[in-house]
C-alpha cells in the first residue's frame, strides 16, 4: 500500500529527538512499530527498511538514537570514520537515556489516532537490534524483531554495562531474532547465550539463522545479501501479522 512520511519532534529530558514516521496512506487503524536504526542513524538504507514495513500496514516510528550528541537530521557515513563516530556516540549515551527514548516513542504511538490500541511492537538492526530487545521489557510491546542484535551478552550498548541479558524474564511479548552465521560481531557463543536466556525465561521466540554476514539487510554495503534479506522479511511479516491479528 502507499505510505505517507513525516518527521515529528519529541522532547526527551530537554533534548529534541527527531522521529521519522512512515504510515499507510489509507485511513484506518494499524499496529505501531518502534523502529531502531544501526549506528549510522536514519540514512537511506534504514529509511527504505522503515518505508517497506509501513507499506504492509504499520505505523513505523524511527527515532534518531544519538539525538543528545548529534545535530538533528545527521546521517553518519557508513565508512571507517563513520563507524568510529557511531560507536563513540553509542558509548557516550547513557543506557537509561536509550530507555527513556523508547518510552517516549511508545507514548507517541499510543497517542496516534491511526495506531490500534494495544498493538505496539519493535524492530531494530545491529545496535538497534539490542535496543529492540530492551524495548521488549516495556509492557506495551507485544512483538520484538531483533536483526543481528549486538552486545546483548556482554552488555555493550552505552555508558557502563547494560543489564539486558539479566532482564530477559521481564519480556511479556514474543521475540523474533535473525542472526548471520558469518557475523563476527555476534559469535556462536553469544547467539547461544541469548537463546538459552530466552528458553530459561520461557519467552516465546523464534530464531532465524542465515549464512550471511553482519548488516546483511543493509542494501548499500558489500555485506548485503538480497536472498537472506528477502527470506528474513517474509519471516518478519508473518511474525508480526500473526501477533497483531489477535
């Protein structure tokens, strides 16, 4: 379906957080999705992913994750310098600030007239996959999709050590996690730690494995894998449709 796009500003702890919103053009009620980018923020590849999901009937709200540090609208270049900059921004952001941003986007979606009451999920990539995993701690989140989420077992996310792996029992919704088996940033030991934690906490989940590298869904890089991306999207759409059909 066709979509409409806009930018909104939310204030979080006196910082202006730009949120890119993509939603179906046809009037109606749709599930809301908190959408998290990778460390490069909302460049073309992330916007295309957000727009793609919106076209299947979702109100997608994507915050700039480093709004306390970077200027509004700043897109970090996906090169060596950009990687250093994005990782440094991540290290300089307090974990509590990431959580506060999540709460602000959830409240925004709850207030949107086009979002179905009680139907909110989340989707994220790389660091955004970790943030989507943490978003699942929020009571409103019914479905969480985490694509190659980094730093969960180690607690690498922002300032200090994130307690994500120790809070899995707080998750009330369902989880879908996509890993690339060739991804050095999430070795098999980390993948197994996450799976074991979900099993021990009795969290409903599904794990997808692709013979692909890190960021395999980002269409502007040498690690992009169109076949794995197409398969992952089919799983993501089916997962979200099933959960929000109830």
